[in-house]
């Protein structure tokens, strides 16, 4: 039979502490990511735009070369459709970068007092209906959706949203009639081990490790210089590819301009 741990046991308290610690590190990692994007996002976008422009020109050149090798003309519309398909994922990644930069700018700083309130409310909600401790939350679509909203508000440091959710959660839990007073968790030692590994993975990888970079002005300047050099290198390569493509289209391939 699987051993059960109750809320009064030391192992349960250890498990609860690790859940809160894991979620705190996740939130901090997201904060460091947003700060990283605010600091370097514009340069990262410019560098990636230059990169995908180079990729597009290389693919165009390769497409035309294949047609020229077999004596075929290049249909403008077919080339355009081919490039659009080939560049679709790159453009999606670019749009995500742009969205992330815009989102990072829209989130303001949070004062220490509000931050403490957010943490306090989150801890209370964890004890009320965290899906890892209360299976009923994971099994109930309404409750699980509420939990995801709580996590999102916590990670974004949104005091207004998490305060409102605290009221909503209490009402929903009451209306659902589920027993959220008695906590019994199976395989708690295995769960504790998994949480410890997860925490270690978070704090030893990006974006959590961005913290070290963001706290060092010299490293920030070095990173910006690195991105600027990358932009200049891609710009030079883009000009080279454009020249090759124009030369090839004049001498090595016939473009069929069809509407």
C-alpha cells in the first residue's frame, strides 16, 4: 500500500515548503527574463531581423540555382510562395520576440509592500487548493482554470488580479462543496526528490542565470557590444548575398514575371 502523508506531518511541511520555493524561483526566472528582454530586446530583434533576411536571400539564391541547373526559368510567384513557406517559422519566432519586448515594457515595477502582499495571498491559495496537494483541483475544470490564473498573476506580480482571485476562489470552493480541509498525499518522498531536482534545474539554467548578467554593468555593456557586432556582421553578409542574388538573376536565371 502507498504511504500517505497528512498535513500535520513533517514530510508534508517539507513538501509544501518546496512547492512554494519552486514557484518562487519560477517567478524570479520570469522576472529576470523580462528584465533581460527590456535591456537587450531591441538589439536582439534587430539582429534576428538581419539574420532572417540573410536566410531568405540564401534560400532564394539556392532556389534559383536549382532551376538554372536544369534549364528552367524562375516563376516569381512560385519563388515567393516557396520563400514564404520556408520563412514561416522564422517569422513566428521574430513576432514572439517583438511581443515579448512589448509585454516586458507594459509591466511596471512593484514596490516591496505590494510584493509581500502578493506572496502572502499566493501562500494562502497554495494551502487552499494547489493541484499538487488537492487532486480535486486538477480534476475540476473550473478550479484548474482558476489555479492557472492565480499562477499567472503571481508570476506577473499583479496584486489587483491575485487579490480578486482570492475572493473568487473562496466562493468557488464553497460552491463546489469539495473537502479541502483534509490533505493526504501519496509518495511524498518521491515528490520531494522531484521538486528538489526541479529547483536545481531552474536556478542552474537560463533565464534564472540572467540575474548574474543583469547585476553587472560591465557584462551588460559587453552583451550590447556583442549584439551590435552581430548586427553589423549580418548587415555586411546581407549586402553580399543581395549582390550575389542580383548577379545571378541577371546572368544565371530567367525570371518569369506572372501576375
